[in-house]
C-alpha cells in the first residue's frame, strides 16, 4: 500500500475535499508545487488554477481554486481558498460570463479606483484559469 498524507481543501463556503492522497500538485505563486507524504513543512501563497490530487490507487482528481494558501505538514496538507470548485461542478458558461464581465470593467476603467481595478484583474485571471482547466478536462475525457 502506498504511503499517503491527509489532504484538506477548504473554501470560504465549505470543505471541498478531506481524504488521503498519494500526491498533490498546487498552483504556487512562483510555480507548481508537487507535494508528497512526509514533505518538509511549508507555507505558501497560491494563485488561481488547478489542484491535482492523486488518490490512493493512482486515480486523479482536479479541483479549481481561486488562489489562497497551502500549509504543508509531514502528514497533512491544507489548502485554503476563497473559492474551490470540484471538476464536475465547473461551469464553462458561468466562467465565460465572469471573464466577459471582468473584461468590460477593465475596458471602461476610467474612474475606477485601484481596489476595483485590482479586483477586476483578479476576476479576469480566475475566469481565464477556470476556462483553461475546463478545456483541459474536456480534452482529457475525449481521448
């Protein structure tokens, strides 16, 4: 039996995942981080993107996160994110609408304060990353 760690992925609304994992890959702010059981302790910020979970037995699952932080302990990994969406719950139409809305705000950025501008840029990045993941998962399923 493979060595595992416990993985918790928690959004502002709910616990999305709480199960053993053989490996997890998270979108670190400086690049992807691959985490195996007994990894050195780590605390890192995360950017929007895909968390790839390798479950015991080798099956993989993807979860989209809007960014956040990851805390790594030798036997427990915790991902905290404002938004986390299971791959089966990703909605391409919603992501496209969010992208379009953010682009409209950025295109009419006159009079926006810095906070609103940064918020719109973050929403655009999240929508783009979500659409990339949706396309990746659809391509994987069609092959």
